[in-house]
């Protein structure tokens, strides 16, 4: 039954603008909840009646029924249930689902934010990955029927040619299980694998043929070795799986804290599951945590150090910078895609283009701030202002001086300090300084002396 609904569900979600990864993640969850059967229902662990594709319960179950009545539809109508499901998905949740970069990640987002459940996590991921590769999403087909219903299939409608079994004994189900080693427990837990087992038993497959069918299944190819091992562990030793998940969560939490990326409970759960089941490297984990970095908050931890370093770089080279730009660059560095030195080299290149008059000095390792320092001090002395109040990157006079003037051979060189002093004295502020008054007084004294009006002896 579920197989017949899979294409309808996928098409309906696609019409609402959900991505293929998001649809696969939702299908994986609905399969784990109800086997994709909109008529499914029963008492949950809290004694509440749960029903429908998503196994809504309590007030949500009643709201789903009221939603159906308002449309004149039975609550078991699959399209009505999907429309109700979409009505419960917030814009932010939809955006997060659509930004997922894998079906498994979308499944984790959905189970943590919509289903609010910690049950069958590995199975939800496995189902989501299988649906993504099944061909159902986007095609409207009802592929992977055995996965949708959790039931069995026949041998595909045709017997295995007898020639393929010549010389082989007739293996039993236990022989097939033994051939899979640690994955044997999944032959009943994963419907697709269970279907292959039934086909093998009914068709009398050779063990090697059975093993090949398993390795070529959607589930097997959709999950790497680390993921397969963890899913198997979750079924064979749930306590050990929970222990490993707790350890992964602690590691994720510690790294996120060091990076200065606060994670809420949902984000921590999703990343921890992905980290554990996909066997991520530290670099991949760091990059995924960095994706959660909030560009609108004040940086902290490692992010604060990066942010300050970026401001220092752009300040030293007299380049425009703001909070939003620094935060974006901070996230890029946290993710491992860029480094402080990468941005420094880019700043040096920009500074040489902006200040051609001092490009040789920049090439020698000096920052624009170093070269601008005498100009800043000259302006501060002549205008009698605090040098710290002068932003050379925004000061038109200093920028013009550093951009330079052509020399005798046509190359641009910085304006000499004595010439810059003359420019500062033309600033309207200069006439109100003590420097100006002293200069005028000295000029009058010299003029009087020239005319014989020197001080009397």
C-alpha cells in the first residue's frame, strides 16, 4: 500500500517547492512512522492515539482530522495529510530542509524539528538515502515498494535460471545471514534487504549471488562503510550505539564551543548523528559546524579572534570593511575554506592597486598604516588633534598623498611630507589652531624687523 502512495507524496511535496533531498528526508521519516500508510494508527508509548503518515497524536491528530473535515475529505486521504503536514512546516524549517546537502541530513532535520523523536534514527537515515536513489522522487513512480510497506516481495516475477545454481547446495536463510557478518541483523530491520533475503531463499540463490545483490542494493550503495556499521550497531547493540552517540555529541559540542558557534539542541543532535553515522573527518565536522555560524551575533571564542584579526588586516591596509563583511569572512575561515593569510594577501593586492604611490614599500613588507604613520602624525601636529582620531583609510588628504604623484620618469610616488604639510595648512581647520597663530605672529615679527621695527634695546 505504501508503495502506491510514495509517488503521490513525492509529487505533492515537489509541488510545494521542497527539494529532492528534503523530499527524501521526509519520506524516510514517514516510512519509519507509518510505512507510508495514511490509514495507519495505534496507541503510542504515552497512551495517546497516533494516526496518519506522520503518526500525529494528541492535539495535532485532532487538528489533522479537523483539517480533513473542513475539506470534506476523510482523514485517511493521503493528499489531505500531506497538505496538513506542509501547513505545519514553518518557513524556517522548510528553508533548512531545502538547504540540506544530503537526504540523511534532511531526515535528521525533519525528525528533530517536526517528528520530535529520537527513535529509529539510523533507519530514518537509511530510508531517506534509499528513497533519494530510488527514482521515485521526481518521477512519480512507486519504486522500492518493499521499503515503503516493510513487507515482502516475490522473486521479481521470474525464477533464477537453473544454470546459475548448478553445483551449489541450496543455502538456508541462516547461511545468507552468516555471509553478511555484522550486517546480518539488518536483514529484518531494513525492508529492502529483507526483500533480497526472501528472493534468495525462494530462488535458491548461491551465497555469492546473494552477497552481490546486497552490495548492489540502493541501501548499501547509499551508505558508506562507517554508516552501515553504525546502523548495524544501532540494531545489534542499542546501548553501545547510544554511548557512541553521546561521545560524538560531546565532541561536537566541545568543538563548536571552541569555534564560537553556539548550537541549539536540534542543531547539536543533527550534526552529532551525521558526524557519527557518516564517519566525518575533523575537517568535515568543522565545516558543518561553521555552517551554523550566526552572522548577526557578536563573535566569541575562536570566531572572535578571527574577527579581530580580519579587522586588523583591513585596518592596516586602509581598506573598507564592516561588520557584515568581517562576519562572512570569519565563517569562511571557521569552515576551513579560507585562512587569515588568504585574506591578508588579497588585502595587500588591493592596497597596492588603491595606493600605487607606495606599492614598492608594500612589497617590502610594510603595511599602509606603517607608511601612513608620518602623514597621520603631521596632520595631528598641525591641526592639534589626537592622531588616534584620524582614519587614514577614510581621510581624503592622506589617501591622495599615498596614491602618489608622477615622478620624473612617470612612476607614481608618495607625496613628500613637506608638500603634504602645505596641503594640511590649506585645511580650514588649521587657521583656528595655535600653530596658525604662532606662524602668523612669527611672520609679523619678521616683517617688522625687515622695516626696522625690531624690539627696542
